C-alpha cells in the first residue's frame, strides 16, 4: 500500500474561519526531477536505458506544452487529462473585453482518470493510501540526547 506522509499544523490565519484548528498537510520526502524519474522508470524492468526514457519524458513535456498552447486537451490514458483555464476579470460588455486588460492568468489544470479500473480521483486515491505521521520519522529529542 502507498504510504503518504503528513503533518498536523495549526491554522494561525486570524482571517480564516478555521483559525486555531489543526489540519493535516501532505509532506514530500523529495521532488524527482525528470532525470531521476527516468532512472526510476528504467529500473522497473524496462528494456530502455535511463537516457532513452529521459528523452521520451522531455519530448512529452515539450509536446504537452505545445498542445496546451494550441487549445487542445491532452488525455493520458490511465492517468488523466491536462487542459488550460483562463483567470479573467469581467468587462461591462463583450466589445469592451480586452485580453491585455482582462486576462490575468493562464493555468494548466489536471483532471485525474475516472475510469473504474484506473480511477485516481480523490476518493479512490484515498482508499489506496496509508497515512504516516511525519512525527513518526522524527527522532525523539529525549532519545537523541541520551542520558548518562
């Protein structure tokens, strides 16, 4: 089963409705760059060397961006769909809408696969995870200092 690390943090934002409450936050051990991911993939019994896998991942990245910037969605079977959204302010009328003034951002979004056999939606992802508190990984200060 997958092991998801988390830590519990207090909300100290006085403007928030959840001020003073404690919330779980996912923690990561590391960020894999493209090269490390390519090495990992090639270690899974792949006939392809890390350099070949890296090349494919780099081509995927550049082509994904190209397709998104050409108003296309990109669906990766078993994973999900990448697509763009626009952050925009309103204009008083259609003819007053100006992309330079009204468009504030262009975002890349991801919608997880929802097909039953490959569902990685939040609900299904949650069922597959085992949660481990980051506190379990931190050494106990009393044990670390030792007595004696």
